[in-house]
C-alpha cells in the first residue's frame, strides 16, 4: 500500500506572498495538504520576478518555496474577486495571509468575515511587528527585523560592522512558527470543533530565536557582543584556518578539549592551568585561540577532519552551498529531489528536512505557473464555463501566463 500523507485532505488557502507565508504553506504541502495559492492576475507573487537566476523564465526565488501548490489568479480588489475568495475560504480548513496591516479589512477578508462563513476555520496572519505594537501599520521586512531584533548586533566580527544572516532567516523561522501554530490549532479543532485565529510576527520570531543570547542579556546589564564564528560561552567553539580551507571545531566540554589537544599533538595545552576548564578557557580566550591556530595552519582540512574523527572531536569543513549539497549526495543522503516543471524542465529542489517512517512526505507537484490552476479551482466551486469565460473576460480571474 502507498503510505498516506499526514495532512492528506487538508485544504489550505494561501493569500501570502514572498517568503514567510509561502514557506509555511510549503511545509504543509510537503506534509500532504492541498494548498491553493491566490495570486494577482498579471503579476503574481513578487518573487516570481526576483531574479536572476531564472529557469525557463521562472525565478529561482519563487521556485524555492512554492512546490506542491496550485495557483489561482484572482483580483481581490474587485467585488466579484473578493466573493470568489470568500467562497474558497468557506471550503478551507486553513487560511493564511501576510497582507500589510489593514489590507485584509479593506479587502473584506478579515478573520471575522471569514469565520462568519466558516466557524471552524484556522486562520493565520503573519505580520512584521505584531498587531498590538505601535505604530500598528508598520510593514515588516526580514532585513529590518534582523536589525531591530538584535540579531544583526550579535552577528559579524568583533569590532566589525553589524551583519545580517546570509539568508532571510527571520522569514523562515516565522514560517516554521506559523506551521507549528496551525497544526496545534487543527489538533484543538478535532476536540472542540472551534476554529482559531493565529498571529505570528517576524519580530517575535526573531526575538525568540535569540535563545541563550537573549537569556544572557536578560540576566546581565551589558549588551551581547559580536563573536564572529566563536561562541560567547564555549571555547574552543569556532573556525580555524587550515592550509587549504577552514575547519569548524565544537569542543564544548573539558573532555573534548583534551581530545582536541591530543589530535593537535599539543598535550601541554590540556594541562595548562589557564585552560583546564571551560570557564578558564573563556577567560583566556585570546591566548588559547592563538595557540590552537598555529598547528591548524600546517595541514589541510581533510587531514584534520580525519585526525579529529579518530579522537571523537565534533568538526566539519566550511563548505560552499553547492559543495554542501554535493557532499550530502556523496555521503548517501541526497538533500535534493527532482520534479518536472512545465517551463523549467527537470527541476532540482531541496528536500524537506523531515521524513516520517509510516507516512509519505514531500510535494509531488512542481511550483505552479501563475494562474495555472484557476479553472480547476473555480470549477470546484461549481462555476461553469460561461461564468468562467465572463470572469476571464473582465480580468477578475486569469489563467496560465
């Protein structure tokens, strides 16, 4: 028997765009949900145009977070388009949006309006700064939130420029948080029958992600600083330059530190009273790191990884992105899969980061073309060919483009 997906039969109506919302609904699609993405006729999600690179005219950015979905192009600003959206929401289990503050109300797609027609609906709003924060209409962007959350202040080299993370990490975290909250609300609905209104903010996601750094700040008076690739509370826990690259070392206890000294053939460093405990190593960080850096510089990365593996010290090579995917495949656990796309052809995509032993996971449909499924989706509402032709002619909906 073919395993059934965990969320098979779940209907998700996705009004979101760019990254946080689409990432959330992609996770749900990977778990088997039926996701319908509502997009603007003639334009679509902004990320459809964020390139290069492109594959068959499709932007890589859009392709990265929209697999497994259907695209229905509807003009939500038109009364007839709004009514179509309300009809779709009435049949959905979950709706998700990341409209700018106030836009859902102006469009007539606020939670009270949706819940009036569908009391069991689980509705999730992703906002920048939260609806209770002043000013209430402030839009949210990952880069701005990284700046205002403290994340940039702790990222970068000591004494250097504050630095954003190399990917829109706050958007990704907000998408994951939204998916978790949606699944929790659906679980509650199975016991109570009640729907739920969820709000996830980029700022809240960023602040929560600071974990130990946040707790350090809350316990003390000083602002946490930037440590580059090092760790504020563990030494050595950072990158060292080898003769042909970089090695990341995670010697996070006294035993691992002693094994590291063994691999480096520097046993005296394990006995040095300045470095015997982690607390002492943190206090004498600069002296120790300089002493460790010298032997690392003499040999290539692969030799160090072999030596460190022999003594059980967690370590890794700092890889490029393509190299990282190649390494995963060479190690027997490929991190990509392939779908056939109508324009991009054979499309290689990152795999979902989870697997369930007894359930099927991973989308089987490629990212959609704009409006690719408009006719299919509207036919499920009972809209016949004559009405569909009229809607197309008026520009209220659009087919593939």
